[in-house]
């Protein structure tokens, strides 16, 4: 199965960047290849593993050359309210213009995606307009130590997909907003400190 990625023009030909894997390497490699686009916007993979979330993040970064970063735990909701907070990692690939989400499926005694309780984690790709060989991703993922299974989730059958995507988007917006406020406070503090130092120096010169 091929997932839609962005089309580029090289030497007069329209081509698509394809993520592919070399059989003699554990790292993701990229090559260009002609292919047909699809209408897929997201790719979700369920992961069964005994690894801790930070361990899985480490191995994914190592095998796929990603940079998953630990974020505040994400709250997921259903019609009755919040169902719990779950470990959450995010990576944005500026070259491919792709968002990658890694989140735990279990928190205390609840699950984020109740239809798949046997998975401990999910990796969700928010695709731009490039193409990916899903089978190659799954094959490489299964090579990671202590991953027992990695399977593509049929999103058309996932009843709470829209709610899941909305929770992810809102959580990222909340994180970005908090970061901007923190940066503004730091800038204001530095400015006040600089003004105070200048005033102290002026008083000493008087």
C-alpha cells in the first residue's frame, strides 16, 4: 500500500519521494520513484511491546532517523469527559512536512483506543503529500527489540478517529501556546534584569 506524499519535479519529470529501507541497514533511507498518489491523510500503526514509552521512542529514533520528543501527557476524551492522560511524543519532519505522533494506549485501567486493547502504543503519521511503503515500515519496526507486533490500523473502521485527531491537534496547540507564553516571560524577565543592571550601574557612577 502506498501513502500520498508531496510531488516534486526533477529534470522535467514529476516524481514522488518514497521512504524505503535497505536490507543491510537499520536506518531509514529515502529514494525517488514514480508512483500514483492516493487520498490517504493519516497512517496509524498499533504496537505491542513490553518497552517503556521512552525506550520505544529511543528505538524508533534510532531505526527511522526521527526525533520523537517527550511532551506533556495527552488527555483523551469521550462523550462522558476525560478518560485519562497518556504518554505522548511528537516529531515534525520539516523536510517531508510530516507530523509523527507516538502515544501510549494504556493509562491506569483505561485505554485510549478501546477497539484495540492489545496494543500498548500507537504511532500515527499525519502525512503531507509524499508516499510511503507501509509494509517496509512495519517490517523495519518489527526488527526493533521487544516489539512483539506492529500492525496497520484500518482507520476507516475506527469509530473515534475524528475525536482522536482533534484531541491530538488541541493538545499540540496547547503546548505551543504554553511555550510562547514561557518565551515571552523569559524575554520580559531578561529585559527587566538588563534594565535593573543598567540602573544599578548608573547609580554607582553618580
